[in-house]
């Protein structure tokens, strides 16, 4: 995949990352946008979004991906956060069951802010910690199917499926919008 000048694109999509604090949202984003991982939990507080261009069906898609900047810790996210969103990644941690149970809450909050159906991908992150797994893959897969979400397990630490998850989400958004 090539790299592109930042202002040279065919489509611009806003995508949001949501999910409980500590599940790895900021590291998934930095891995996707900068190939970086950080062991420091608070390192990305204050960052609102990151951009990256990818190619889908010969078109350049510019993704503007919003991160919560730590807001998810205290309350739900604001309308401004969700405004203009065309896709979402809802992230949980495969080693912390409660973060999976809370996905329903995040999905509800997302849908309350959306006027139309958007593309949603459920992400089970920290797949490198399989020895402490608390959420079976099958259970998450079945849940995502029921709720009409795409599903993938990732590791931001090992850069496993990170590129694939974002690319799949952006491709699905593009194809959904350009379907005749
Ligand atoms: P956020 O609160 O959802 O943005 O989570 P962060 O991206 O800040 O990550 C929270 C903590 O989990 C940090 O200590 C990260 O280093 C760690 N972390 C994030 N992703 C992974 C992963 O895929 N595997 C492992 N082992 N740790 C991770
Ligand atoms: Mg964060």
C-alpha cells in the first residue's frame, strides 16, 4: 500500500473509537496511524483524532479517526464527539469480561446519536494475552452477528489485525455508500 499526500483524497470519513477505559483504543489508533505502541496508559490523553489515508477500490479514503482523549472514564461521550460519524469501532479487552458486557451500553449510546445506520466493528483487543482470556471468541462473534456488527480480535501490542480491522471498516463504509 502506498502513501499519499495528506490533502489528496477522494473520500473523507469520520470514524470514532469507543469502549471502556484501558481496552487499548489509543494504542490501536497510534498503531494504525503511526505504527506506534505505548506501554504508558495516559500517553495519549488530549489527542482528539488522527488521520490516515488508505486505498479502497482504486480510491483514496482519508480516515479521520477520533479518540476519546480519556473522556470515557467519567461519563458518556458528547454529541460533538459523535457528530458526522460514518463508522465506529467498539473496543473491549478480551481479558476483562466487564469491558465486553459494557459493549451493549456503548452500542446504545452510539445508536442514540446516529440518525441513520452506520458501519460498526466490534474489536476484541489484547489478543496477545490469550492465556488470561475471559471472553470466548465464539460468544463475541455471535453477539456481533446479532447486533449487525463486523467482528475482529486484535493486538495493538503485536500489530495483529490492526491494519485489517481499520481497512475492513473503511472498505465497508465506502462500499455501502457507493452501492447502486
Ligand atoms: P484506552 O484507554 O482504551 O485508550 O487504552 P490504551 O490504548 O491507553 O491502553 C491501555 C493499556 O493497555 C496500556 O497500558 C497499553 O499499553 C495496554 N494495551 C493496549 N493494547 C494492548 C494490546 O493489544 N495488548 C496488550 N498486552 N496490552 C495492550
Ligand atoms: Mg485512550
